[in-house]
C-alpha cells in the first residue's frame, strides 16, 4: 500500500489555494515554540534521519500536542506516511483534526488515508466536511473532483453510495446542485450503473439547464452507447458551449460512423468558434476520408493559418494530409512541397510512407517498395505498421498478387495471428480464389467465433456472386449480432436482400446504412436498388454524390458500366 504524505486528493482539489499550500513541505516556525517542544521536534527529526521513523513520529506528535501547532501535526502524519504505516498515520490525522476541527488540511489527510486504507464507509463524514469547510466559491470545483478521489478503489458501488450520501446537503443548493448530481452520476458510471447515471444527469439539468458539468457526463454516457444520453447532450449544446464539448461529440459520432452528423457538428463549431484550431483539423481529416478534397483542403489550410507559429505533430499531420490530397489529384510537386514543411521527427515514418506513395503515383512501384523496406521493424508494432503500409500501397494500385505473396509470408511467420489470416482471405478474394478465401475465413471463425468481419466478408462474397444466398444472409445476420450498428455490415445485409429479390427491404436497409455513413460502396448499392425500382432520378443523385467522393471506385464504375448509365 502506497501513501503520499501531504498529497491532495484530486487534480481539481489541487487548484484551490489551500490545497496548493498543503502540497509544499510545511515550515515549522521554531520561534513560536518553547524550548521543550523545540527540543522534541529536533529529536524527532534526528530519529527520522537515523531511520527510526516510529520514534520520530512519537516525538513529533508529542511536540504537536504540546505546541498546538498545525505544522507540527502535519509533520507527524507525514512521518507515519513515509513509514508506510497507514493505521498510525490515520491515528495522527484524527488527533490533528480533533485539535483543529475546522482545519481543511487535517480533514483532507483523514479522508486521504481512509480511502487508501479502503475504509470507505468511514469516509462519508470527512468527505462531506471536505466540501463544507471550503468557501462556497470553491465548492463546485471540489465536488467535480470527488470521483477522482475514489477512482482506484475496488468497490465502486460502495464508493458511489458513500459519495451520494455525503452530498445530501449539496444536491438542492442552487450553487452546487448540478455539480453534485453530476458527481453522483460519474460515480454511478464507475459502478456500471448507467441507467441510474442518466437519472443523475436529468436531475442535474433540472436544477440548472445551462450547466456544463451534466453535459460532459451526458457526452461520456453517449460514448458508452447509452440511448437517452444524446438527447440530453443536445439539450445542453449551444453556441456558448465549451468548444471541446462539441468537438468531443463530433469525435464520438465519427467513432459511431455517423459521418454526416459529425460533419454538421464541426461546421457549427467552426462557425461559432472560428479560431478553435482543433475543429478545423478534425473537419479536414473527416472531409478527406469522405473524398471531399476541396473541403478538406480549405479546413486544413485554415488550421495551418491558426497554428502556423507552432511546430508540433498535429501541424505535421495537416501538412501530411495536404500532401496526400495533392497526390490523389496528381500534383506531385505540390505534394512534395507539403512534405518538405514537416520538421517533426516523430512524423518521419509517415513522411517516408507518403514519399513511397508519391513514387508509386509516378509509376515507380519498385522504388516505392524499396523505400518502405527501409522503415524500422525493431518492435512488433513497427513491424506491423511496415507491413500495413506496403499492403495499402499494393491495394491502392491493385497489385493483388504481390500483396497476396506478402501476406502469405506474414501468415506463415505468424500462423496464430487471425487478423493477418483475415487479410490474406481478403486478398485471395481479390484474386478470385474463392475456395481459399472461404477456407481461411472459416478457420478464423472456428478459432474466434465473435470475429464479425469474417462472417460478413464470407456472406458478402457469396451474395455478390449470387451464390448460396440463404447461407450468405445467415452469415451476415450473425455478423450483425456482434456489431449491430456497423454500416458496412448493414450494407451487406441490404445487398443480400436485393440479391434475394426483396427490393423494398433492401432499399430501407441500404438507406439506413448510407444515412449513417456516406460510403461510396454503400451509395453504389443503394443507387442500384433505386434504379431497379424505377427511382432513376434518386439513383443518379446518389451516384453523383459518391462519384464526387471517389469517381474511380471499382464497384461504382462496374455498376455504371453494367447498367449503361452515364452521370
């Protein structure tokens, strides 16, 4: 058990003036002490320097009682903590608190030691006093930090109950109500009581509809896929909300593949906070992912304009993305000029990968692969990153046989790696080696029955070739059991429904997938279903949208050619 003598309980608590002072070594003013207590202090420190911490503590506590000096009490407790003697430290802190009932430092030490000793029920009153003894102006800050105090305890359910009981005097006070219910909610999240945490958010907002604390808790709950949390979060969001709140909301939307909604949130954020650089960088990355190169370039240039005086990894990322956009647009000189601006040594690997992409774009794949071969592979992570960089390059240029050989070698070296085996199956599918693809995917499923992408890949491959459609649908439905919100798996379900002749069902499923993620292949499938139902104008609209994202996508081009459609 580790005790931190004199440490304050949370990052939030450390912001208070008293907390900051308590982190510093206490200076004992000997001029205020009589000869006897001064001698006891000196002897106590001598014993500590000799390693006899028990004697040092006893002498210092005796001096504290005789002098009635808080600094001497604190020193006695610190000696016990240094000795890793929790029980003795607690006794000393309680004696100190009894001598100075209104002392915040004494109360904080009692609370800290009780938590470290895992005596959670006994922390209730010291925890309440922790807030009550603070000036009203500091109470909200301290309440916000309460969950951190109990972050490491094992029994989070008991800790949540203690915090809720300790905050009874504060849950209805106008100044502290929203923060109190938010702290209670955070404790409930730690205790895995998510519906009860939602109720805490509601109570916090009922006390103060404009408070930010419950908004951040709602954001956390939304990131944990709690259904009601998003509506609660939206009720708090406004132009006056902290920009980091809306940015975090956009990030969760991106994680959930809700890209159109994420784009809309970032646009609102950039309008209300035009100098908030992080939002421009994220918008640039998101637009680039969706093939919206012009929008991506504008956002990234705005980010650079705001951050141009800095030179950090994120600025290097902006330069790198601009180079990638220029490469896609066949502007090698511009792409190289952006790379030349990158000074961050941590970005060296990414710069080398991008230079390989530039070489490949000029038709020199051999030199591109040779450049990637120079990447470090001294750790498993570096080795995997090197492999993935070369595989992506080969896929981008449709060099599937070399990609297959590269993966075959990697799988032979690491036969237990299911991700590599899955990727080898995908490369075999590109080469139309369907028997091998199925054998590999079924071996992945056999070893990891929850590997949803293996079910989906096999189901989609069968559906796309109009083979064994009932089995294909069964495989895709199984994949959705493990990842019900994945738009790419939803796309596969829509496509197999279409292949089975269930066009209306396919339309609804694919529309939902496309609304969630504006993906080229989802849009291409949706357009074909619309076309087959006679909704030709709607189909053309969707196909034009996805063509703006990636007009050279193989599936899109094949579909338009097969249906004899010109955009």
